[in-house]
């Protein structure tokens, strides 16, 4: 004994950015590898790859992982929208990266950074021209642009024509160099690109991310728990408790790991009911904060519509675009209002496009629960509002009950009954069922 108490150094647990313990996303990674292979063998092929989805679904982590996978054969350069707008910014971005990352490329990097060279590029070139002149023919470059939804911002759109040309040339392989553009962005990014005039991405180049599958989520939690000091004999029981709380949502998984880490610094034992309750409360608060952020600025009526959709159509339900627009349309006078409400919901990550079937859904089960509770809260202080929305919604939804019947909060059940929406069959009490 040397008399010193060893304090374990815990890894910093960050709920955004590159993952320390990455799992899943095998489809997306395999697609990207195929795209890189294609771009390498045939630089004339379309090479823009987009990963989109709500905040916290894991876009940045995936972009980082894919770039890391490719790093042996490809140079990775992180860019901002301005680099797509201006050849000088593109040249400087490439130059800085090469100077910082690759000593053997120092000469090329230094040339790119020279003022004279920048002027030459500024005077005569397009962004694609800058790519051609700055890169060696043997360079393979992945340009990574995260938060690409900003391409739709008004300030960026002032440079729309230049960016559109750059996107168009890169996507359609007119760079004369092996350049792949890897984009990450919120759920509205594809439509942002469309607004900029990029009509479509190549097959397998657009990925709408969902939460992680059961096993993947458990593996993430398991790795983190080992990292933060969970004893091996308790691992499985901790994993199952925490994976349940996280809903497979990457950001929630990381929050669960952080909350568990605090527990282990006090004592590491099997999860007791009391500790589980404590953790559930803490994680619940963090999730509540996340959902509040997502719903910030939304009109009360929109929250009520979404809550009623979950109550009536069911939890885990998928909606055709037209159905969702009709539902949002009950408080709008025209289609434009409903369209823009849907666009805002997608941007905020309250509604997401489902990757496989082009339907829309609320991306996290506990977010559906949160919306139900919010709608119920409104029903408590303004039952008239909820009642009138419920009546109109009933006409739009008719027999549309697809998801599983959620347990309804009391206030909401009462208002739904008054609206003639009835309580969904499996929830009826014995008297109602007989009647
Ligand atoms: N596939 C994954 N495996 C493990 N951790 C992940 C995975 N995807 C995301 N994470 C973690 O979840 C958190 C949120 O992910 P992030 O990439 O920041 O989301 P987004 O960019 O979509 O907002 C980060 O801490 C990230 O490291
Ligand atoms: Mg991100």
C-alpha cells in the first residue's frame, strides 16, 4: 500500500460528435464504401452522399466514422458552405488541411496558400476549377460538410448560383479529380439541395437515419459501461435497464451512460429498484429537455395535433405525406400553411422521413409519449381548443388506426371521448366495452 487512493480517470462523455464506441450503420457505411469505389474507378460518376436526420440521431458520428474508414486511401477535408461558394475559400481550405495533415504534401499546400495563387484562382476560376488546380491527379479527396441544412439559409442562398454549380459539378463527376462530397444535415437537407437546383442524388447516396437497433444500442451502452467502471458481473443487468430507457436513440444512449457513470463513481453494484428509479428520473429530465428543445417555437395547436395523432392513429404509426398534410391542415386555411408546418417539423426533428418507405413518423417512442402528455396538459387548461381540433381531425383520420394503442393520459382520454373519437378499442373499460 502506498497510501494513495487511485481515482479512475473517466473518459469525457459528450452527447454530440464523433463516437468513442461506434456501433451499427452497416448499410450506410457499405453504401459509402461502394460510392468511394465507384468514384475512384470512374471519376465521371456522381459523388455526393447525404446523411440526414433529426438532431442526436448520429449524423456527425457517422460522417466521422465513414471518413475514418476511408482515411487510408482518401484525404479528408472538412469544409463550410463558403468553400462551395468561393474558389479562394476552397483553395485555402484544401491548403490548410494539407499543410496541417500531410507533410509530404507541404509543397502543394504552400502553393495553394500563397496570396498570388489565391488571386489567380479568384480571378479566373470556379470552385471546381480550384479543385482541379489545387489537387494532384492522384489525390483522392472526401469533402465533408456537416450541418449542410445551412445551404438553405438566406445568407448562403445569396450565393446560390455559385453553390449550385459546384454541387452540380461535383455530384455529376465534372471535377476532373476524384472528389466525393459527404454531407450531413437535418431532415430538410435534401429539400435544401433541391431548392439549390440539385434535382436528385444517385441511388444509395441518400440516407435518412433512424435510431439504432436493439443489439447495436445495447453494444453502445455495454462498451460505455465497461469504460466508466461497471463491474463485469453486473454488466448485463445494467445494459438492459439503460437500453430500455434510451429507446435506441444515440443521444439518449450517451446520456444514459453519463448518468450511470455518476452512479459507478459512488458504488458499482447490480441495479437496485431504488437506483433504477433515480436513474430513470435523471434520464427522464434530460429527455424532457431534449424534447422541449425540439418543440420550441411550435404553436400549441401543432403540439395538440401531433398528440392527438399518436392518441388516435397509434404509437409507432407511419403516415403518408398527404395524410400528415391533411392533419396539419385542420388549423391552416391553405395547403401552403400545412406544407410549411410539415417542413418546420422535419427541420426540428419532431417528424422524420422513414428511410425505407418514404412515409413520415415521429422518430422516438418517448417523444410520442411526450407529445401525448403535452396535448393532455393543454386539454386540462383549454379543453375547448383540444375538442375542436379533435373533431376536425376525426374527419381527416376516419378509420386510420395503424400503430399500437398507447396508454392515454386521463385528460386526453376524456376530451377524445367528448369529440366522438372514442377511446381506442383496447383501452375501453369493461362498461364501455359492453355498451
Ligand atoms: N452509431 C453510433 N454508435 C455509438 N454512438 C453514437 C452513434 N451515433 C451517434 N452516437 C453518439 O450519440 C451522440 C449524438 O450523435 P451526433 O452524431 O452528435 O448526432 P447528430 O449529429 O445527428 O446531432 C454523440 O455523442 C455520438 O457520439
Ligand atoms: Mg451533428
